[in-house]
C-alpha cells in the first residue's frame, strides 16, 4: 500500500510502499477512502509536544472507509461497514474515566497516527471498539473532518454548557472553527468569529456568525466588549495570545474553553483576583467520545452542518502541510484514495 511516513521530526513526509497491515485480535482493517489533515498531524510530524511519537510512523486520525477484514473476536458482519477511525484509537475500558463516559481522559489510551500508525495510507488497522459507523447520509469526504474537527468543537460547545442567547466568541476560524461556529449556533449561541484572515471571517459570516472580529486590524477584546462581551470563549487557534485575548473578552460568569494546543509548552497567565471575583471558569476540552462522534454524524446527516474542505492527493501531503501552516487553506484539506 501507499503511505505517507514521518521518518524524522521536521523532515518532509515520505511516500512509501508498505505491506498492507493485518488486523490482530479485536482489530479491523479499513480501506481508506478519505483522510483529513489536522494540525495535530503537523505537530506530530514536527515533534512539537512534550510526549512525542516515535518515527517512523504514519500520521492521520480522520480516516474513513469500509472495513475489509476483521481480526479474531470481531463479528464478521462488520466487513463492508463504513467506519471512521478517530484520534482515540483505544482506551482501557475499565478506569473511572472510561466507565463514566469520558474515555478521552483514559490515561492508558492509544492515539491514532501518534502512538500507533494512522490514516495517511491506503489501509489502516484500528481497534474494532473504537471505530464509529458512518451513516449513509454522510459522505466519506465530509465524515473525515467531522471525525476530529467536528467532534472536537462539538465537545467544546457541550462542555461550555452554552444556553440560548449567550454570547459565544470563537477564536480561530478554519478547519475547526468553521464547525464551532455552527455548533454554537445550533444550541442558540450568538456567535462572534475572531480571526486574522479576512477570507476566514467571510466564511464564518456565510456560515451564520452574528458578528466578526478582525484581530489583524484591531484588538478583538475591544470589539467583543463593544458587542456585549463573551459569555463563552472557545479558543481553537494555536497562538498563545489568542488565549489571553479570549480570557479578557469574558463577562462575569464566563467560561474560557481551551482547545488549541500551541507548541513549546506555552502557558497563559490567569489573574487570580479577576478570576475569583468574576466567577470565571477555565476549561480544557479535548476530543469527544464515540457517542459524541455518532451525534456529530447524525446532525450532519440531518443537514444541520456544512463541512468546508478541499480535496488533495496523498502525494501532496507536504505541500498541504505548507498550506495549513501558511494559513492558505480555507478550512480542512482531505486526502482522497
């Protein structure tokens, strides 16, 4: 099979011919139809985070396609089913996080395209219990970004407990942000989209954002405050300054939801006095669970969301990474197979 391989941190990925993997006990073999490019894949390829993957490895955790074979212990009727391979490759299933429906917090989790080979390949193996079936009403092209960008922002809006008519500021409009705008609107939020790129702000407007804040031309905090402040600020950007701006934009009782992961161990200064007196909550939100992803797919099948993405070939992986890092990708890039 053809696969894009990280051979060393910071080096271009190599397109290699590798043997098609065989599914082990409890695993499925998926023939990839689409695989999205997430900024996490770029962090993985560059070794940006404290816990690093081990080259060589195949990135990718937004893979969608039919099951071609199953390993021992997996029902044979799963063959032919179209499934998504998410970031959460597997979890222990027994810890208090797993049994309470928060398997994404499992300390024994395995992550697709990071601790095990992922979806930038024509075939990938995955834990049969971790994959999520894709409904007929959702194309593989759309399902790929929904598998991470969708479920991540959906979960962020969920944990923020947004209620109708609350003001929600979304910092970073792109692969994740364009979906966050839609999920915040679905639960009744009044959405302000914040970005430095006019094209991405225009995309947010087309998707229903109530207000736009151009952080390139003016302080987004002042723009948000002039419009009534934010009850919830969801930060999807990878720039530490966006987290500080989001905090300062909050009203009393506001919730700061941190999602983006800057490189180099970045930190944010949270003033204790203002946080206590203002009743501010700071929330970390990682990807959603299997149930969250099933809900994301159901909403999309019902026509409640739109995926903005552009097709690419796997051979274009390095150019695609440059597009994302240079801010030239409107939203998501999706490799087709």
